[in-house]
């Protein structure tokens, strides 16, 4: 894959999808339906998905594409693929919360090598550059050309005063008990793949997930965090989280900055 070609395409499509999402978000009302797995879906999910899928298939017709909203794509099996969650954090979107994201990633041999995470309501755009390093772009976020970027790097954690971020919609007692094993200076909640990005920026040190996720939920954020020097490992055996698994389900995992003394 030519990453110098891939990254601008993913970036532009994420921004365009963000515009489509915000048109629905800013409307007086919108319908919410349930999918087969009882998860919610809106016109924003579908509009963003159609836009991203068309753009990726046009630019990279020979690369397999998996998206959350196209069930027929879930039967694909490939060593190299693009994977999309057009609106991660639909529950937060429905509540008119701001921490939902557009996620686009490129995976090769189980590893998310490049990714973009865009939070349109917050105006925050994170992505891996062609060389694999992660940046947050600021400014006008023009579709046609990148603006100023800030290179991201995880912070050096203080195990006596860790910053923890966890799911906003899926905090249960098992998660609280696990977080309780650490010396925590502050714990915050966030929706969607923003949690990976907060570790990438140094705003958090640790993001544990003891709940169900799918690969399209995590691949882009995982790539962003890896490009900033962070790690994402399985909760059970601490091996790197991999992609392309049958069914696209993830095991429980921990995303963290190197230096965190994992419990």
C-alpha cells in the first residue's frame, strides 16, 4: 500500500463523513432504529457509511473493505483490508453528546498500520501520517489540504498517580474493580475511540476495556495510539490485539502508555 496516497484519502473521507453526520446531529429530530443485534442506527450512520465506502472502493478497488453498517462485508476474510466505523459512539450521538467519532483504518497481517479518528462535534482530528507517526491536526480542517499538525506522543506515566479513561456507556463493577487496582490521580469517561486518542495525546495513561467491542470500533484508534508510542494488548495474556479475526469480535483489552505497571 502506498501510504502517501492512502492517508490523504482516509483523512478527506473522514472529514466529509463528519459533515454528513453533523447535518443530522444539528437537525431538529432524527429517527433511531435498532439493528439485528439491538444496537442503534441513525441516518447519520448510514450517510457516513455510504460516503466512506464509495470513496474507499473508488480509490482502492483491490483492497477488501469491512464496514460496520454493511453486514455482507462481515463475511470477508483477507490479510489486508480497510475497516470502517462510520459513526462510533452512536449512543452518545443520540444523546446529543459530542464524543462520537468517524473511524477508518488500514490493516495488514493483523496489525492496524494507519488510521484516522475524527470527532466532528469536537473538531478534533487524529491520524497516522504516511511515515506511521501520529498527529492531531488543528485549524480549519480543510478537505483539500492538511493544516497545522502536532506530533503526538504518549506521556511518561507516574504509577503513583495514573490518569485513567474508560467507557462512558459501559462502566460496570468489574471495570471499576480493575481500575481500583491502580493508584489513580484522576479517572474520566469518554465515548467512542476518543479513549485511544486521549492516551495518544498524553491526556490519559491507561484505557482498560472489559466489555464487548468489534474490530471496527478499535482499529483506527489502535493505529493512532501505536503511532504515538502506545500499546494495545489483550486483557487475558497481554499479547498485542490483532485484527482480521473470525466474526470481528475483540477480546477484552488494555490500551496504555509504556511504563504503566499493568495489573
